[in-house]
């Protein structure tokens, strides 16, 4: 497989992983009630 | 194109999920600040998700442009915006949050006067019209389900009005998180499947014109420059401002925008290469794409290509990704337009003593007005990119000078400078544009001296603005005022 194809697949994987990480932190904030009123 | 029953079920599930999220978001609303800005409680993850998904709405236009110009799409619809977003993060974001306001017209009144707020509200309202995105969804519904465009638009309108009106900004940001996940995952899946089916870079080099693999994409310098100027949109984008106002503290907007740029880069690489693969697959005879009069491919190009590489279920996720990209922008823009009507025009221009309850009621009416106005425009316009371009050109020419001048020119500014520079920017860019559209060549407008309307528009606004500030200083110096 050529280097551009590897880069493109890597890009897709990073995008999905980054999305999952952000989702994890969002759920953490949500469960801790950080988005609620003081 | 025919989609499988399972994909239809997945899309239906997505809409049910939206309704559930909106239902729970509604419970958090206790007052007007909650309805407008989610109580200014946005933490970093939700700030990023809502900004990334809202700012990225023109997915069908990006599909057309990446097909048309290859890597040129990444330059014109990506790189320019990263630079502007970076500048926004470094120089504007914390100032906006610290101002503790609600809207761009709020800023205009703070910098100038009520007349500037009023005029700014009108252009702000036009700038946030969800019309291009409603049109895109109408096109998608027509394409997927074979219903007429107007039926697609009415369906979108009904769903949108229901959950935005019901749950306000809380509903918008929570549904945005859901849409963000679908958007990222759905779009990220296409390129690996395309590589698996058609092959790697050698497939692209064999079937793409050389210009598609060049960063300019074979676009003229003038065309590249005008897209660069349209990226100034970022500085007056009400969605950016609203999210900065809603952040929990003044550090979140800067950090959030910087991380968002990372997401946009990763996402844009996927969308640009998907468009390029679509071109190559069409050239190689694997799919059939219709080319429009202006040289762009049909707006459905992404879906036609994705359908050729994705299996059922994954195709359903991809379609939700496309729909989510649009819905997340439409709901935010509709709420922003409604805030213009209720907060900027109703309360702060005509009825300063209005109670929060009255403002909330007018906001709900504003949601219906904004969505209906957008849908009406969507029914009469047919080109998504041309709509973007027209709205962007006139509204940016009008708003950018007084808004940025207000933030960065420290000297005292006469109140009239705001409204007059807006009139100059709007007037010149509109007249220039009307002239261009009355002389079409191959579907594209031909302008005076072949100069795009945004340049004379911004120049006129800037000259009037500086002239008024300059003359007021001279008069002061001479003791006239």
C-alpha cells in the first residue's frame, strides 16, 4: 500500500479515535454535573 | 439511488434519538440565559463538538467543490478557514467571552449606537439564514426517498422547528454532540472503503487531471483570493460568537477553537479525498455523475459515490453523518436568527421593558419565522454554492469593518461610523453583485473590471469608517465639537 493511502486511513482512524475521546470527556462532564446550574 | 430498508431504519432511529435528546435538554431550561446560551455553562468537550458541527454545514457544496477542484477544495474551504479560526482564537475569543453579551448586534450597540444594532441585526439575520442548508437537506430527501424538493423541505422544517423551539440552545448543543459523533464517524468511513474497492493513490493519479493533485486545484488566483476573503466570515460568524458567550470561562473559547481546527483538518482531508475519488470513479466509468451548466457536479455527488463503496448499515451511518452535518448547522442558525428577532430587534430596539417571558415567547415565534424564511429562500434558489457566496459576500462586506473596528481600533469612534460603514459596504457590494448577475457567462457572474463585489464592498465600508473617525478627530482638534 502506498504512503498516501496509509496516511488517509490513518487520518480516518485518528478522526474516529479523537471523536471517541471527546465523547468520553463529555460524558464525564455530564455525569459530574458540570453542565448544570451552580 | 436506492437505499436499503435497514439504512432507512438507521436514519429513522437517528431522528428518534434527536427527539429524545431534545426532550431531556428541555428540562434544564430555567430562564432566558438557558434558552439562549445554555446558562453560559459550556465545558471544553461540548464547546468543541457544537462549534465543529455547527461551523461545518456545507457538506454538499464541499462535495461539489472537491470533485471540481480536488486539493483546491482543501485550500479554499479548509486552509483559509483554519487561518481565520486561529486568528479568532488568538485575538478575539477571550474578548468576546469577557464582554458577557448575547449577540453580534449587542457588540455593535456597545461599540456604536442602537441604529448600528438595528441595521447589524438585519444583516446578521440574513447571514444566519439556514436556507443553503435547508436546500441541501431538501435535495438529500428528494434524492434518497424520491419525494419532491418541497416535501423534503417541509419535513426538515417540521423536525427542526419542533426540537429547536422546544429545547432552545440546550437542545441545540446536546443534539449537536450526537450529530458531531455521526458526522465524524460517517464521513471518516468512506475513504478507507474507497481505497479497499478502487485502490490507493495510483487509482487517483490514473484518473484525475493533474490540477486536482495541485493545492490550487487549477483555480484562478482571483477565485482563490475571493474564497480567502469569504473565509473572513469567521470573524463575524454569529455561531462562533454565541459559543464564546456560552463558554463556562474565558479560557475555553481559545482552547476549544484550537482543538476544533484539528478536527476540521482531519475531517476536511476525508471530504476532499472523497470528492477526488468520486471524480476518479466517474472518469473510470464506475459511477455516473451529472455535470451542471457551471461546471460543478450535481450536489448528490458524495452520496452517489458512497453508495458505490459502502455496504448497507455503514451507508446508513454515512447518510446520517451527512444529514447530521446539515441539521447541526440549521438548528443553530435558526436559533441565532430567532435571537436577532427577539433579543436584538424586539427587546433592545422596540420594547426595552419586555420581560424574559415575553422575549422567550417572541424567540419561539422567531424560530418559526427564521426557519420559514430559510425554507422560502431554499425553494426559490437552486444553487447551494451560489447562495453561500451571495449571502457571504454582502453580509461580510457589511459587518466586518464595524465589528473588527470596534474590537481593535482603540480611539473613540463616533456612533454614526458604525451605521454608515454598514450602509456603504452593503450598498456597494449589492450593486456590484446585481450588475454581475445580470451579465452571466457559463452560469457565472461577470463583474465590473472583473473584480469580485466583496473587495469594493469592504473597501467602501473601510473608507467611510476611517473617514468619519478621521474627520471627527479633526473637528475635535479644532474645537468644533
